[in-house]
C-alpha cells in the first residue's frame, strides 16, 4: 500500500467518524428539540430526521466510493473505467445531498424563524453550494479522466 493513499484513506475514515457520531447522538436530539420548539409542527420532526439520515447515507456512499477510488490508485488502475464510475458515483451523491437540502430548506426556514437563528439558513445554503461545487469538480474530473482513457486506448491501438 502506498504511503500517500494510506494517508488519504485515513483522512476519509476521519471524515466519516464525526458524521457517524452526529447521526447517532445529535440528530435525534435535534429532532426532539424541533418538536418541542414548534409543537404545532411536531409531526415534521420525522421527515426532517429522515432527510438528514438520507443525506448522511449519500455522504457515506460518497466516502466509500472515494475509498474505492484510492484503492484503484493503489492497484495502478487510475486510468480505467472503474475510476470513472467511482467519480460518477461521487458526483451523483453530491447532487443528491444538494437536492435533499434544497427540499428541506423550507423546514430549515421554519426552524430558523421560530428559534430566531438566521445562521441556520446560511449553513443550509453553504451545504447546498458546497455539494454543488464538489459535483461540478467531479464532473470535470470525470470528463478529463474519460478523455485520458480514450487517448490511452487510441495510443495502445497504434502500437
């Protein structure tokens, strides 16, 4: 195993641990707080929780695809179709997270309005735009990698 990818794999695992802890310990408390804060909208705590868990699942799928991508790099398969597929899956996960946050933005607005916390809207917007940046970067990387693979296959045919 190469040293650089070992560090990156470790960083991927470290990125996943706080999100896992957040899903286990903090998100249920946030949903209960939402139900207490707005009693007439307490039935929305479960869709809110489901939406947050859905984004966490998409995040973990993207982390898994990143881990697979690093494994492909270790195996000298950096310029292959499997890496393009992994990058495509990462792009789809980032778009999914953005779409889910766009859908739940009105709910975040209600929470921010009652709690008088305009920062929640900004955090939601930062997550949306951050995921969109990741998806655009992954799309560009996917296209560049696919072009490199095509050029490599053309050169292999000429020899």
